C-alpha cells in the first residue's frame, strides 16, 4: 500500500507528537494541529486521506469538526476519545466516523487502524505523486502544489497513464493503445495532446513531462 496523507487534530502535544511520529515512521505524510481552527484550510490544501480527530478539543469539539470533514471532503475519519462510553462511540459512528480508538491506546494499534482504513477506502492507491504534481485517479483531479490544474478528459487519461508509468519511457504506440484504445491512428494525435498537457502543467511549475527523442515520452522530476 502506498503512503497516505494523515491530518492529526489533537490538543495534547505529547499525544499529537507521538501519533505523528508513529505514522511518519510507517511512511505516511502527517500534519498535526492542536485544534480545528484551520480545518477547512487544511482539508482544501493538505487534502488528507484520513483525519485522526480527538473528541475533546478547545473551540469546536470533535463531533462538530467531524460534520465539517464530512461536508467538505471524502477523507476517512478515525476518532480519538478518552471517553469509553458506548454512547460516544455510537454518536461518532452515526455522525460518519469510520473508526475510533479509546485512550490510552497502543500506538502500533492506531497506526494499524489507519492503515486498515486506507485499505478499505482504497484512496491512497489512487493518488500518484511526481514532484509537486499530484494525480488523483479516482476523483479525476490534478494539482501542482496547491493549485488545481484543469484538464480535458483526454488530457487527464493521458496524464494518468504517464503518471502510472512515471520514470519510464513510453512510446507513441503504447500511448495510443492505452489512451485511445487502438494503435493504427495518426501518431500526431499523441504529439498534439502531449504538447497541450505539457503547456498546462508548466503554467504552474517546472517541466515534468519530457520528450525522449526517437523513443517517446516520460514523466519524471529533473532532466531536460
């Protein structure tokens, strides 16, 4: 399983730091927050796959923040709570939480639950990152850094194929077959769409889509 983006919202610094360290050691990218003051911004810019959300927080509590997550993103939610009552667990699950862990908890178990949630969601596998380029194959969205890159359906299919084969050189024939479904078409079709895609990508960052003369194309960081 590929790593995911995990947002940890926990006001206790020692717990937040330990959870972040454990998830980072497991290969995930982690952003920690002591409260939900920046939640809307983090959902839009960090785009977490999973939000680890404490219930007892200053300001808006975890249940209120859960409503925001559900309204603004498709992130999975794992709730942390010191309350071991059934009522709180049921309330969280009914409000849209995917899982919960009761404090005190074993860090290895929490990491395993996050990994299991990512597998159930199937989201981490659908995101391909090349430098500051991110391609979400499931939602059809492309970003350069925090900027969304608008693409046509054909351009997105082309980029998805190149991203799936990142760092490999693919020929025009391979692209024709993967994107258009046949081989006996004018290869200029590939050149035109590659040029359009490259132009849009380079409006927001360095060149990632390279021409390998006499061979084909590759999507990679660096090179000319």
